[in-house]
């Protein structure tokens, strides 16, 4: 059976809040993956904090919390509003999204990405950055990589999954660096 509706970003956030507040043993239904809001809607309406990956250290005091994040390309170095459009199987992605991830400690994970992206220090602690280095057309320098993060408390994997479903539903494909070979 084909689903013919999409939930709004507000409905998805309310659902995440309900799941977060469930008592032990309490259950709730799930939205089918086909019902996720559009990817551009999620990028526009969720409370993302955006930074350049080369903007400095992500401190535990300010960023050491659970959450989800997305790495995105920048057309112009340091300009967080200049995402290039990527042609995907089911349409063009105007957000320049390269990768969607989750972390129990965003500061630690984003610092791994930052160290891995530095050209003078070839650390491989972040797999998406390591994969990016192997694909010439996606090998963006650190000053042309943005990061958007959103704090999520304990539901990081579920929210990451919903974000990936939204991206796949919108463009017919996963983000370029969300793959395994």
C-alpha cells in the first residue's frame, strides 16, 4: 500500500517529544518512513546551529551533548548560506548535504571530523571525512565544509534514522557520504 501523505516538521517534533516522555514499558506507534517531511523542510524548520568545520574547537562546555548533525558543502569558503546544489537520483538537493550523523557527545564527534578534515593532519577518526577524501568530486577543503547540529537528548539514533528517511524519500538516494562499501 502506498502512503500518500507527509507529516509536517511540527508533527515530527511533537512525535519525538512524545517518545522522549514515554514511561518505561509504554509504547507508541511509529510513522511510516514514507511519511517523513521533506528534507528541505527539515533543514529550514528544525533548530539547527550552524558552524564552519574550520571555525575552531567544539568545546565540551558548549557542544558536549547528545545530538544529530549534518555535514554540508559550501560554495564559498566560510559562507554558511552558500551551499551548492547536488544532483541526486530523485531531484536536486539545494542544502549541499554530504552526511547525516548522530553522536552521544557532539563535541567529541565534531572535533574528530574537524581533525580528519585538516589537510595537514590526516587523521581518520571520522569515517565520512575519510570517505570524502577518496572521492575527488567530493573532496572539499575544510573551509568549504559546514556543520549543522541539533541537540536531541537520548533519541539520537531514532532522530538520525528519521532524518535519513526524509532525505531518501525526498531525493531517492542517501546523502553522498552515508554509505558503506
